[in-house]
C-alpha cells in the first residue's frame, strides 16, 4: 500500500513538471510604440526607394525617363494621395529629365503639407524639405526672369532713346542743310543781280564824251 501511494505521488509530481512545458505560450501583445516603429521603418524604406527612383530617372535614357514618369503619373491618377502623391511629386522635381515640372510638383507637395495626416512623420519631413527647395528655386528663377526683363526693357529704352537722338540729329542736319541751301540761293540771286547791273553799265562806259 505504501508503495502504491509513493508511486501516485511520483506520477503527480512528474505531471506537474511536464504539463507547463506542453501548454502553448500566447505571444505577448505588441505595444503601440512597436506598431509605430514598424510603420516608420516601412515609410523610411519607401522614401529611400523614392530617392533611388529619382537618381535612376536622372541617369536613364530619355525613353526610359518617359516610361518611369508615365508609370508614376498613372499610379497617382489611381491613388491621388499620400505616399503615391509624394513619389510622383518628387519625381517631377528630380533634375535631369525632360518631364521636370516644378510648378506641378510644388502644387502636389503643398496639397500634402496641407493634409499632414496622409503622411507619416518622415514623409512629412521629406515633403516639407522638397517644397522649400522648390520654392527657393522658383523664387530665384522668377527673380532672374525679372532682372532679364528689366535689362531687356532698359535695352529697349536705351535703343529708343538712341533712335530718337539719331532722328533728332538727322532732322537738325536736314534743317541746317535747308538753311544752307536757302542762303546759297540768296547769294546766287544777289550775285546774279550784281552781274546784270555790271553788264548794263559796261556799254555806256565805252561811249565818247
């Protein structure tokens, strides 16, 4: 009897030590910070991909550049928001390709910055930085265009003034030439009168007294 009791106790102890090992362990619930970190990591990879696409776009042959930009535009037209819009705007702003359109890129980025909830923090930062660069570049271009227009207007004004001076000088020369011709005509008329008077007096001077 004592032996049976000891055997039952041994079985119970062995069962207590084995049972926990065979029960499935539930995974620990993920915190909000972990979810946010995963989302930021995915966004960082997406932003990195966008920069790689920008570099590839700038270095690709013209035909491939057109294909890349066309595909980005088609994606944007299907989903005109968030990361897709950011990618299209960034490609439009990339230098070195014929489809570069800073004005459209500026418009798209302004729409995104006006709706920050459509982007994660790293995407918002990239959009803000790119928008600031575009604003600066377009501002410099506008200033340069204004200076060129001012220079051209100044050149036109100087040319107009020069033409006016030249015309005034030509008019003055013509007036002086007319005065000279009139004076010469008067001198010729006086000389002709004197000559006629002289011719009339000459026959009378030769008669005997």
